[in-house]
């Protein structure tokens, strides 16, 4: 069995320190095999916010996969946004300058892609090169491995859940996902947890499960949704998605959805 802790939209600069401490404790208790952070680590991509995000990540036992979100690009400095949009992110979060990352062991393979774009203040996009990267990353892996893609902006909606704004070129991206045999899509951006089969005709007869994460520690919650993160457990061909919600006692299991791959 493998467990992925899927956290998103931390928004340091607009965060609750109590929830940061509680999230550390919860991750320590759950002992995931991988922590996947699907973007928006900061509120306005300021230096002090990235320092806080780095301090948070340093307290998490590796391995950790992190991708940037649209809030991790400068908003109030147009020159820096268009000339060096990920300079602070690369300095504090990805020292090697890699905004796309990969993890694999003998049960799962996880690819993180950067969907944030300097020309889009809120939305995101998947490039043609990234679609080729999806195919290359998973092409020669054993079929029994779980194949997981992490992005900030969703590339598919979950069937039966409210539709969300998708990344640009998402229909082309979902075809690459299906071609590569990816079974699990992890994303954030909308601050609402949800999971379900991908609502996309181009997936054809293949099963792709979509999992959106809520906002883990930010005060920028949406509607009736509170703070939460996901614990995703992969066992054989079955997957469970546990939504861990914040309460005064810390993060606790709120609900679980179970799926089996067709």
C-alpha cells in the first residue's frame, strides 16, 4: 500500500499558524509515503511568504513533490512577472530551478507539472511540451504501477461534482493522460475538496480518477468549506480518498470515498 498526502493552496501570508502546526502533527501521525503539494504556497509571491513556505516544507519528512500555482508568480511587479516569473519560487522552493518534478518507487510514479503562466493572472495552461513529457514520463513504466499527475490547475472535472474552471488545453492534456495510462489526477486552485471519475469524453474507455484538494491552512476558504487536505491510499487496484478536515482538535477524518479501477 502507498499513501499520498495531497495538500494545496497554503497561501502563506494569509495563513492560520494554528493550522500549520496542526497540519505538521497530522502528517507526522499519518506517515505518508509521499507528500504532494499542488501549488499556491504563497499569497502574493513575496520573499517573506516564500521563507515561511520553505520553513513549512523543511518540517516534512521527504519525499515531497511541489508544483507552483498562479499565486506563486509576482502580481505587483510586472517586469519581474514577465522576465523572471519563478525566480523566488526556484530560489526558495525548488533550488535546482525545476518546476516540474518526478518521483517513482515500486508501486507508484508521480509527475508534477507547472500550469501557472506569466500571461494569465488566475488561470493556467498545459503546454504541448508538457503533454509530450506526460507521455515520456510514464511510457516505459510497468502497467501495475499507479501513475499520478499533480498540477495546480485541474485538467478535468470530477463526475457528479460541481464543474470547475480547467487549465487551458485541458482536452488535449487529458488525451495525453489517457495515452500515458495515468489513473490519478491531483490538483487544487478552487479551495474545495472533491473526487470522482474524470468527466471527459477523450478518456474513452480508460479510468481516470480526479482528486481536488481544499485549502490546507489559508484563511481564504470558500463558502461553507473549511480547511482540509487529502490522504490518498493506494492498495492493489483500489484507492480511497480521505478528506482530513480542520476542527478545534486538529485535522480529523471527515469523509472517505472509495474507488476501484476498471
